[in-house]
């Protein structure tokens, strides 16, 4: 059996600068070793994941260990980003945690229907938020056992 190649980052998809800074700070205080890539909207997240636009040429076989995904995003909303992640063989198994302030039942249902692994409402209290991020990173990066990634398909001529 081959070793699981090390994935390199956490993709944070968050348009609110304050929430992004808080999330990044909480991840860093949890001593997460992964690089944290911050996409400010759904289009930037898509471009990063699939190596287009500003990220053309990026090795798209290096998928994130975890995607933290807000729902209310400019350009492309979070549910559409989630569906795009799940529709591609390279990214369909990447854990996606919806991290949102939305308490709408439809958002919860649409997130799980779209393939979210978890749905977490952002706590408003700083300590609770930091604890939630610590718990998320502990579970998804250390406790959870992801599948062994296979080599990407090769094209035959």
C-alpha cells in the first residue's frame, strides 16, 4: 500500500475580512501546520481549486486537507462552490465544513444535499469561536482518516 501523499493546505473561503482574520488566528493558535489559503469569494475559491485565473499553473492534484466554506459569498455562492468541489474527481473527497452565520434550515439542508461533511454555525462569542475552530481542525486534520489518494488518471493516446 502506498503512503497517502501529504496535502498542503486548508482553504478558507470567507468574504468577511474580520471573520477571516478571526478564523486564521484561531487556526494558528491551534498550531495547525498547514498553510492557510484565504479565498475572498466563490470565484477565487474555484480558481484556486481548479488552477484557473490567477492560479493558472497551480498543481491541482495538490488538493486541500480541508475546506472551510462560508455560504453567502460574492460572485459564486458557497453552495455552488460545494457542488463544483463534489463534481470533480480530484476534489470530491476533500472534507468541506460549512462555516456560516446562517441558521436557515434551507441552508443546512442544501449544504448537506450538496455534499458538505459538516455544517457549523459561527459562534458569536470569541472564546466559543476559537474553541469551535480548534475542534474542527483537531478532528478533520488529526482524528479523521481520509482515503488514500490514487494517482490522477493518465491520458492515453
